[in-house]
């Protein structure tokens, strides 16, 4: 960085305008104070014994498993979808892009109801799954994975598509002139160049899947060990044992922060 | 969804609290906020309309949900005037926390029934079928009154049920039956009736042991204490009892 640019930059940041700083601090407090409240209320004395209770471990294991499987599913389906939206010459791409983001704005409970109507035992597709293969998805761990993937996939698609659109297509073209097929160019040229975007999308997708509640409880129901993920366990515990709910929440918080921290180099910190 | 309703209630009641206090407290005018068990959804909605018709200027707002969730919300300071729960146990949570303004009184009684989708595709005949691993079964979670009643019924019948899902209120259970997603469930007789032709009810002998009394009480922190008392009285009046009986509830 040249010294002139450095000076200019210092001058531009020399005085922080109150009109921006005040709402920014309020915004920060708004996001962080509830989390602090959770930590203050946490029953630290009994925390270890609660933490290692079977039900917490079961819910945590199920949550991590389902969120990870849902993320894999989103990667397998979502990266190609993002590529299609960014590079494919499909008609009505704008409409498609809008449709892909619908689960983002849809209340998750509505998503769960929609999944029931399609994949439920009497659903459009589900009735054939049941009749032909004897497969019934509601109230199963597979149902949890599907519900989470439905809600989380748009996060991955949007992130990857943004990276693809920002990437320079000339590298792919150069690869093509050198005789690479589109698949080879995608694999060896495009994918490595958009990797940060894919990682960012994967993290967002995983975090969203981990916290999924509405679609899960609607589509997959609630049964310990089968479909009771951490968010469901938190909600249930709130009715019977608020302290347990706080412990579960703290665990979920720590897991989320841990994952975000582990990936911060790739994701949170921008170009410095 | 419930959280949204609660948030809306908080906002609404927060606005209302400032202006109530004086006039509303003495006349019973304004808004009466009733937290009621999910199984009361249809019958209380109707009672609320009747009450509004009988008391011009009064608006009854309901928050229906699992009794245990509602008790918890009241304990956390949710702005409710009346609590009608589906079991004395959930009401006791509020009473023990000093949340009620008067002794709760039982206003209705309800019994469980087996609910199956129309046509009974899985050929369910009794409680013993709930132990079948192949049958899809929905039950209320244990902390909800209908779940506690179901446990009494199964204990009495000596059956260990194998549920596929434990739902948070009886209406969520009923929905799973309506959609045909489960083969059988235990719900209240009144729920089977409210579902019309979509759901068939099957009685069982142990139902006599799985009867729930429904208590109602005005709440200590009611913003509209007079309205709360008036609504409780209305539910217990002959008119209110007739509506409850029509919906399939028994007299306490």
C-alpha cells in the first residue's frame, strides 16, 4: 500500500460520525446482549452433569449428524444448481433464481407443511414412495435431513452463485480453447477459483440446518433419538425444565461459535 | 407460529396496558386475553364470540396452545387475563407461582379417544395396536395434559406404546391424523368430533381412567381483571356449559 493511499485512508476514518456509530453500537448490543443473558442465566453449577446427560448427548449427536448430512445433500444438489443459475443458458433464469430463494422467506413451518403434502404418506410423491418402496419419510431421521436441506439449501446456492458470477469466465473459456470439456473446466478451473464462496455457503448452510426448527417439527415430528434435534429439545425443555433449555442453548451457541471461529479465516474476515 | 402470536400479543397488550388500569378495570370493557388449552380451540372461539356479543365493546383474544407451554409463558410474564388449562397439574404450575387471582375451578371434563384417519386404513381396534412397531403412532408429549392422560390409559391397559412422534399439543396430533400421516393417535373425544368426517374415533375401556378436568382461573397480573372474572363466569354459566356440552365436553 502506498503512503498516499495510507494517508487518505487515515483521514477518511479519522472521525467516526456519531450518526453511524450510535446505531452501530446499539445494533451490536441488540445482537449480543441476549446471548450474554443466556450465559448469565445458565446454571453453571449443574452444567457439567446436565451436559453429559444422555438426552443432551443424543440431541447434539442427532443435530450434528442431520445438519452435516443436510449440508452434503445441499452441496451435491446446490453447487450444480448455482452453476446452472450463473452459467447455464436456461430461459427464465431470473424467475428460477427467485424461486430458489423462496425457502429463505417462507416461514419454515410452511415449508414443513409443504414437505408433508409432497413427501408425506399421502403426498404427491410420498404416496408412491410408500406404495412402491415402503418408504415413509415423515417422523424419520431422513425426514429431518430433508427438512433441514429444504430450508438451508438457498443459503448455499446464493453464496456459490454469487461467487460464480464474480469469477472471471475467461479462465473457463481459456480452458475450453485448450480442449477441456465443460465438466473438466468446471472441476479443475471454476471450482478451485470459487472455493471461498463454496466454503462460505457451506458454513451458512450448515449453521442454518443446525438451527432448523419449524420445518423439522412439522415434517419430521418429535421423537427422542430419531427426530428430536437440539432446537426441538430446547423448545421442549423450556416447558418442563427451563434450566435444561438454557444448557442446551449454550451448547448450541458454543458449537455454532466454534465452527464459525474455526472457519473465520475463510469466511468472516474480509480482505485485510 | 406460536412465538409470533405471542410476540404480537406482547406488543398489543403492552400498548393496551398503558390505557387500561382505570376505566377498563372497573367496567370490564376492552380486551380480555385468554390463554387456553389447544383442545379448547373451537369451543372457546365460539364462547368468545358469544361473550363479545353479550358484552358490547369487549374483545376476547385467544392464545391456544399446549397447556404446559401456556403455563410456562404465563410464568415468564406473558400478558394474559385468563388461563384455561386441560389439566389440574398444568394449572397448579401457575397457582404455585402465585399467578392466579382466584382459586381455579373445573369447568369441563374431557376423555380420550383413539383417532384414526377416515376409513381406518391400518385396521386399528384398540390400545393394543399402539404397541405395534409397524403402525405409525402420534401421541402428545408427556408434559402436555393429553400426554399425561394417555400415559394413564396405557398404564391401565398394560400396553407399552411405540409412538413415532410426540407432539406439543393435541391439535398437532390431530393434524397428523387428518393428513393420514399416522395410523392412530390418542386425542380428546372433542377433537375427534371437531375434525368432522376426516377422523374416526374409537372408544376404549380404559378411557374412564384417562379423564381430564379442565380448570379455569383469572390471573393475578391480568390487565383487565374485571373482564377476566366476567369471562370465567361466562364459561361457567348455563349458556357456556351448554356450548361446551354441545362440543362433547362433559360437566365437571
